């Protein structure tokens, strides 16, 4: 049976972009609750966007070093399915934040930079966050959140590939090769489908999803 790579489009802020992502059949949309990000949405806008999402499409909330009060306030206003921690959250902090959100599952981002020497670093990180539903692998950039940069995919060991959400500089031109090399459980795209920072491009979104489906079919 053909394996299907799950798709998340992150950093959505416009109703039309949410509608198009849903029409393309993505598995998850991502809402950014990190105020310095150009893709940040406040609670009112996030709730409006989440209401457009039909059953069985996940709504993921991206947080950076948020407090338990921040998390609790957000999930009270927005029907999030999953939390994504993209800051400096320790395993203990992740567990506490998940509890503040009614024990919602979470993914933990690992930012991979020059100091990541080999696959053992990724394995060590994944083992430390064994309670996470998945590990999101992204490139290390200045600040927090995605920076649209690609990292060395050969660092990803097969041991964690099926638990991995691959991110970092993905677009319609390179995602098929990423899937061939890594065989991740899911791919996560934001800047690679944008017309401008925080505004998605429908054609690029369509091309990205088609490229993933074509790679799955090979």
C-alpha cells in the first residue's frame, strides 16, 4: 500500500488561505501565537480561522516560550488539536504546558544548525522528548520560528524519520526529494508557499500539495 505523507501548512492568517488549504486536502493548518512573527494571529482572528476548518483537519498552535496561562487562555478561545513548541521548552515545561491545555498532544521543534554534528544529536533530542507526539525538524536561524532555510537532511536517522515532521525551506521544487531521502511522517511548509510574509499564494500551495502526492505515488 502506498504510504501517504501528511501535510501541514503553517502560518495561515487569511480566511481564503485556510479555505484553499482545506480544499487541497491538507491534514493540518498551523496558527502562530508568537507576537514577533509576521504570521502572528491574535485570539479573535485565530478563532475565526479555526471555525473554517472541517472535522478531521487538525488545527495546530505554534508557541514560543509561552506560559501556562498563555496556553490555557489560547485553548479556551481557539479549538486547537495540537500544540507545537518552537522555543527553549524543556521536556518538563512541555508536559506542564500540555497539561494547561487539557493534556493536548504536542510536537517539539528541534532547530538544526552547524553545531549539530551527526545523527546522534537528533536521536538524543528525540529521546529526551519521548512524550512528544512528534519531533519537528527545522533549520536553525536567528530568532525563533521558521526561517525558510534548508538543513542537511542526511543527518536524520531512520530511527526517527517516521516520527518526524520535516520542515525548513521546503517548497514545491524540493519537497519530493526531501520525501525520497527522509520518508518523514509529515512535511510542514510556510514561507515556501507564500506570496509575501504571512500571506499564502494559492498556486504555490497547490503546487506543493501536488508535489507531495506525486512523491508518495512513486
